[in-house]
C-alpha cells in the first residue's frame, strides 16, 4: 500500500504524529531537501533494524527521491516483521511539485 504526497501533507498540516517517517536517501540528498523523519540510507537498512524496532507496530511511511528505493525498503521492513509500512508514491520529486 502506498501513501500519497497529498495525504502526507494533509497529515503534516493537521499536526498528526501517528506515523513515523523514514528517509532512505543518501546523506547528500537529505542535505539538499529534508522533510524530517528518521534517516537510514537504504544500503544501511538491514544493519539498522534495531534502530527501527521501537516502531515495529506503528505506521511507517518510507520515502526516497522517486519511490523506487523506498519500495525496496518497504519490502525489507515487511520481511523483518514490520506490518504497517507504506511507500510514499513519487518520493521527494512528487513532494516538491
């Protein structure tokens, strides 16, 4: 299941904090444009699952530049037992439109 940019922006505007944002972009990408959340580059995700364990039962919205890496991260998280993981459709490219 994917999350839309419109949904994320609406939830941000409403001040909802009932989800966790996970940024799987590289450091330089995050430095260029950042909407917050936990930062774990995709290449480090498998080794960083312990950092995310406290959020296992929460909704996690994963994002990257375009949605491709975050889709991979979504699958890795699901395989690791995370149940409610959503990919941000279109990633930061869509967010910045």
